[in-house]
């Protein structure tokens, strides 16, 4: 059986991707220090507790499992925290990746799929973003992702590795079987915050009502986590078929405002109380993907195109008893 080393495999997208890998006959080997991931989400392959900055340990694990590739999810993801503590994001996000790349060099692993972000675009000048849009991150989180992308591109140019960097827009939803779902601590994403607010009867904060958008609230492209997981498998296939180096958007191409998300949850039978507060610094009005390159290079397009269907999977997860 083929194996893939999945860094951060106990996290939200990492665990969903691990499940999808197993369904395609690939064994995911989860390497995670559980700082933000959850051991309960590791059900489809071996688990190795691992500080990824420990290059020697990574070398040992790669020699033990002989993976054909690495999917790299591990890292810190909270943009606001990165502004307050930039050194953490540069040291850990970039440092972890350098350690992984060094271990790959020592063990002759030649391919990697990297979990990047739409944060590399900063505040875009157009509503729909393609991969040729300006790369101007506005916080250390986005900057760290861009630095990693450039390192991977440089190595690919020298034929040291093949790499695909996947620029996620807003991951959302949960596994349709409710085995795994979105559970961050702290939670910063709108859909789980809105659902938890509805279930608990607590107040949801809406950050900004004065954006230059139709209803004044920020517009985002929500892509289902299972669609993201499938994109990683297609990226592995693309590398096997000769793709050397690409950076690719993953989104639906459709945008929904904060108010539209709240209204959709209400239409599904939930009551949400919210308060309007000032914008967070650096929040773009629109973040919506042009996903044509994903179709062309990966033969990928999202199966979940209806925002209510995405939200329903998240509601099913949060109202289930599968996660305590």
C-alpha cells in the first residue's frame, strides 16, 4: 500500500484529507504534536507524535514508513494572532517547513503538496482572484505562507522537488458521516461560530457592516472541506503525472456575505442573535476565487456548490454526539 506523510493530520483539513486518502487506498501517516489537532480525529492510519522542527526524528519516520509524498498542513493559522506575535508565525510556519524539506532531502522524498492560503493575496483589487493577482499579504500569517511558497518554487526550479501549493479560500462544513468536523480552539471561523452561537444562545459578533459590498458585510468564498480533501489527492496524482511546480486556488467561485451566512442558518431553523462591531484591521471586502486553474491542472471542481448544503454538514456535525 502506498503511504503519504500528513503533517498536521490531526487537524481539521488534515483529518478530512486523511480519510479521503484511505478511501483511495493510500495510507496516511499522521505526524502531529496535537497543539491544535485532536487525537480523536486520527482514525485512518498510523499516528506519530512529532515536533516537526526535529529534522532527525522526521528522517527516522520517513525511513520507517517510506512515503511516496508529503502533504504539509501543519502550522499556525490565526491572522490576528500573527500580527501580535509575528515571530511565532515566521519561526514555526517557515521553520517547520524548512525542517520538513531538509528531511526530504536526506531521505530522497521528491514531492510535497502544501497547504497555502488566499491570505497571500492580501487585500485584492478585484472581486474575483486568479493566481496572477498581486501577492501582497497584510499580516505575518499570509507572509509566512508566501515565503514558504517561494521556497518551494525555488527548489522546484532546481529540480530538487515537485510541489503544488494549494491556496485555500474559506474551508467550511464537515464530513458527511459526522466522524470528523471543524473544532478549533480558539474558533475564529464564521460558520462554526454562528452555529455554536445558535445552539448556545450566545451573541455572535459581526465584524464590520461598512464594507463596499451589497449588504455592507464581508464576502467570502466557502469551499467544503471534503472538496478540499479531494483536491489534495488530485494534486498527488498531478505530480505523479509530471506537474513540477504550481500554485493553485481552491474555491467555489461564489461569494457569500456574513449576513447571507447568518440568514442561511436562520432559514435552516436556527435563531441567531448578533451584534455589529467594528471591522478587524486588514479584513478584505471580497475574497472569492477564480478556480479555472484547479479545473485545468487538477481536473478539480467542487461538488458542494450550494451554501446551505455546506452549512447543513456543519450543523449535523455540531449537533451530533460524535465529538465531546
